[in-house]
């Protein structure tokens, strides 16, 4: 559990993220990292912020740090998978999303992310199966990314 000042900084950082003030969020999470460098929530906040700033390699480094501290940090796994996706490392993205699904098999967003990664790997039937699983869980249009991407069989 973070100390009170780190907890406050985490809240402030996430508020800045919500307002799309990414540079401000980065500075706040960096302050928290000085106080508690081994706090996985701080590393996650830095990773998420770097992702939003499109600094995907840095994002992966911070999310790796969060996962070294807490290997079952599901949000860190998902966002690292998405960062891998952004730098065209679909196999690593898929591996992260598979691990997140194993930890939270009823999370529709994990299944949707898996579908995106599989689509990038041109494993279309598996991608469709993942989107279908997402739909079964969420009862919403998880196949939307398929419409945005051209699937060729």
C-alpha cells in the first residue's frame, strides 16, 4: 500500500491522464517514483502515460518494471501488450494478452485485445473466435475492430 503522499500523487496522475494532460501526468508519476521506486502502481502509471504519449518503448520498460514487482498485474500486462502491438511486435502482444486472459478469463477487453493481436499476426480465424468470445462476455460489438481492419481469407 503506498504512503499517503504517493497515493495522492497516483490519484493526481490518473486525474491528469483522464484530462489528457499527459505531460503533467508524467511529471506527477515521476515524483511518485522518487518516493517509491518499487511501487508497481507508480511504474504502471509511468507506463500508461508513456503509452499515451506514444513513447511505446519507454512504456514497455515501465510496464516491465511493474510486472517484475507484481507478475500478475493484469492492467500492466494488457497495456504492455497494446504497446507491443504499436511497435509491430504482435507475438509479444498476443503472449501478454493470453496471460491476462488466463488471469481474467471473463474480461471482454482482454479477449478483444487478443483478437487485435491475432489479426495482426494474420491468424484470422483465431481473431474472429476471440472477438466472438468478447461478444459472449460483454454483449456489445467487440467485432468493431474487424470492421476497421481488412480481413482477407
